């Protein structure tokens, strides 16, 4: 499958994954909620300073849990960027809520906080800041808007594990935060995620929803005699096998993030000259000590240049990719959501942004090869 000399992504094995999988098998519990689930939850609570962390099957499942937990009903509105992954919106549409799309900023590509107030109506129930590329949204402004209007904040921190905003971890500032451990993220378990519950009053119900709508937690703690169905919920726990794999990754997270940041810095230094010549703009998320090196992107002059550069790199054995089709213009987005004001920045950026290969095992030589090929392409372009 992987025929590229430099693929876009490669899952990284940090070290003790197989050892911990063996231990999980030996422990005799494969279903979720065992020793490794607890270890992962505790690690997240301690490292991120969140009140309660609950491991889930995916970032998507975390968003779906958030939508249940915050009691979203048909017709409720949820403000979010259009420039994001489908799950950000889909999780709320499943509850009958309406995504209201707001344009993004030109620098961070995060939701434009100045345009949020204009999107608020008496139906607005929540705002979902998506921390794109692991770079923080303007949380001070967003939290202030939420307090003034009694609106929930659900941080989509799927890409942002261990990134910070003013010394606080992303995902730990909203009422809840959602993390992903999908194999394309920094810290992985194949599929996987976590819901971070920060608002104390939401913790008990979060545990019930997590446990398929039962009071199993209280039963295990001896607080109730019978364990029964008390609320809506679903099967959100991942198995112990997933948790065991993840624990090995979490233990190495600092080193993984450090290396990814070094790669981002190297791209950023190497590509400076092309930016100075006005060939493209480099993403702003790199080279700042607060983000987690999740992504390296450039913004080209047009979609046409992007297509040509992708093809050129592919011929050299390098896979570069782009995303997202803006949700407001996707078939389901048109059906289930609506826009608030103009989507000019979203439309423009989504047509020109290009992500470069980035994975832990990438060597400095690999990074330099990508940089060289990009220079080659633009030199050729000039002489043609
Ligand atoms: C990856 C991602 C998700 C979904 O996470 P999964 O674990 O793949 O379900 C949601 N939102 C954003 C912004 C993401 O990047």
C-alpha cells in the first residue's frame, strides 16, 4: 500500500505497546474499564489538569458523547467553523441540532472569534472551537462570549493533545474537550479518543452516558445496591487492548511531540526563502512553543498551483495532501447546517492549502528532500 518514498503519514510504535498488550491479556480483562483504561484516564487527568477524562472509541465518539451530555435537542444551534473534519458537525446533527458555520481567521485558520457574536441566536446552545493543527483558538474571547450568553463550550481538541494556550492545555478550558487518538494524530491507538470533562456538574452524568446509560460506576463504588438503566448512553468505552496500546504511547508523548516540532521547525526554516519571494505562505502554527507539531502546511497562490505541485511531488515519491471540503458547501452541510455571514476565508484557504508529510520516523534528510523538491518545482515553474 505504501509505495511512496516519503508517505504522508506513518503510524509510530513508541516502544512498549506489545508488552502492554500482553499484560492486558494476562490481566484477564479485555473489555473496557480495566487497569489500562484507568491508567490512561488518570494520565490525562494529571497531565492536562482536567477534572475527569474518559477514554472513548474515537474523537468522533467523544464529540457524540459531548452532544448527549450537554442535552442538545432538535432545533438547538451549535456554532462552529466550516473548515473542520465532518465529525465536528455530525455529532450534533445526530441529536437533531443545527450546525451554524462561522468563517475562520486568515492566520491560524481557527474560527474567527470576532464573528461569533453575530451568529448567536436564542437557539444557540454551544460553541465548538476547533484547535486546527494543534494551534489554539482565542479562548479568552470565546470563553467570555460563552459566559455572557450561558452557552456551552465544547473544545474540539482532536488534533491538539498537549498543546497549550496561556499555560493551560487545550481541551481543559471548555465545559468539555474532545481528543482523538486516530492513527493520523500525534499520539495514537489506531482508533481512539477521550472526553475531557471540566465542568464539575457534568461529571456524574458523563460517567453514566459512558457506561451505556447505567449507574454502573456508583454500583462498583458501592453507592447503590443495583446497577440499572438510568439515562441515555452508549458503548463509548474502548477495549483494554486499545487502552494498553495507548498507554505505551502516552508515556512517550513528550518525545513524540518534541520530534514533530523539530520537523516543523526544519520545514519552516527551509521554506522561508520561498515565502520571502512571495511563492507561498507558511502555516503560522510552527515554531511557537505552545503547539504540538501536529501539522505542517503551506498556502499556495492558487488551487491550480496546488494540483501541479502535488503531482510533481508524487512523481518524486512524496505524498502531500489537502483537506477539508468546507462543511457548509458539502451535501450534508447544506442539508443540516447553515452559514452565518460570509465564508470567504474558508472557501479561499480550502482551495489553496497543502499539508506536507509529517511523522515521527521522518529523518532530517527526508524533510530536506521534500524541501528540495518544492524548490525544484518552483525553479522549473519559473524557467518554463
Ligand atoms: C481527527 C478529528 C476528529 C475525529 O477524530 P476520530 O478519532 O478520527 O474520530 C474530529 N475533529 C477533528 C478536528 C479531527 O481532526
